C-alpha cells in the first residue's frame, strides 16, 4: 500500500493518477474527499482528515509499504519551522510506529549551502526529521515550479509577467507533472535503500525575461517582464492573511533564490526532467489564458 498526502494539490493529484494507471494500491489522506476525482474515490482507499493529525496517520499508515510526504506551507504558522517540522512530527512518529520502510519527501535544492532560505531551510530540517526515523528516504530536492506562472494568468493576458529577481537572472524550473513522475518511480520501486537527496534541476534554466519571450511566442501577443518590489511582498502577504513570520519566510526564500541557492548543483542529463517551459506554456498557460478571454 502506497500512502499519499496532499492528493488534491498540484503534485499529489498527478501522482495519484499516475499510480492508479499502473494499478498500484493507493491510500490517500484528504480533508475533503469531495475534492478528489470520482475515479480516485472509487479506486483508492480514502482516509479523511489532516496528515498533521496523529490519529489520522495511524489509520493511514497501517500496513503501508511507502509514504509520499508533502507538507503544504501553513500561511498563519508562527515560523516556517512550525509549518514544516513541527507539523511533520506526527508523520515521523507514525512512520516509526508502523515501521514504514520507505518515505519519499518533497523538499528543495540548496541543502548544505549555508544560505538561510525561509521555507526552503525549513524543508531541509523536515528531511532530517524523517531521516531520524531510520526509514529509507528519498528527498526530492526541487527548484521553482513552472506551474507557479499560472498564478499570473490574469496579468499575462494583459501582457505582463512579473517577478522580484533581475530580468536576466537564470535559474532552474520544473513542471509538477515531472515531479509526480519522479515520485511515482520511487514509490513503485520496492528495492531502493538508504537515505539520499535527489537533486533535480528541472527541464531548463531560464530567466524571467526568457519566460516572457517564450510566452510572447506561444501566445502570439507581446508579454513583457516587470520586476516587482521585493520590499512590498511581505506587507502584501500579511494583508492576504499570512503571519508576519511566514510572509518574511517567503521573502527570505525569494532572496536566497537570487543569491543562487538553486544554482549550486551542476546540470546533468540525470537531473534534467523532460518538460521545457515552452511545452508547459503550450499545454497549460495558453489554454488558461484563452479560458479567461471567453
């Protein structure tokens, strides 16, 4: 039995679909089963509740062969370490109690960089928590998600994409469908052992200016890059309900990106995933923009 947390998110939903296509036994932990596709409700075991809850995890991990652990950031947490590490303690406890042999974790690039990076640094500490359980662990160390661009569909439609790093600063990007495929490979393989980070640089390195150029080409209409004010991000997020600490954590993560925390690992064929940003834009951004125009 493969247990999946956060099965309705960008990664988890694709991962569950992939595993079911391969007829793997899947159990999902979800707060609202109504958000699951009908096929998932019919074919997967569903444990209702939060994967921050020890009782829920006891039900979910009974007889589990593998666990996929993704801890979404809690915007109102008192610190990123509360959001990622403290909230994951019930998961680590349950892995020990149920002797779950393998755990695959969503984490981030930059481990060992000695750069504080808010959410990223807390995710590295979360890795250490699960390593301490003695389970075999694969921590997927990931760069920025291409899918985050979809948050800007409304402004892209109006001809603008924004970010807070310099226009020409290049960094790696990954599509969440490639993350799901990578995770599925590890979850379906019952032979790997040990504890390792799997450093992945995604499909390609791109600057925000290059992203704007690709969007211009794919959409057939000019899209320009506008550099935003990093100092305004924190107050904006607090206004949206974030705690001061979690808003600052987002800014710290962004600043660490500009300092190169995602660029330390050299790109190789082995850590390059299939999807390019052009392919992603054609498959996801263009339909999303067109949907807003109808």
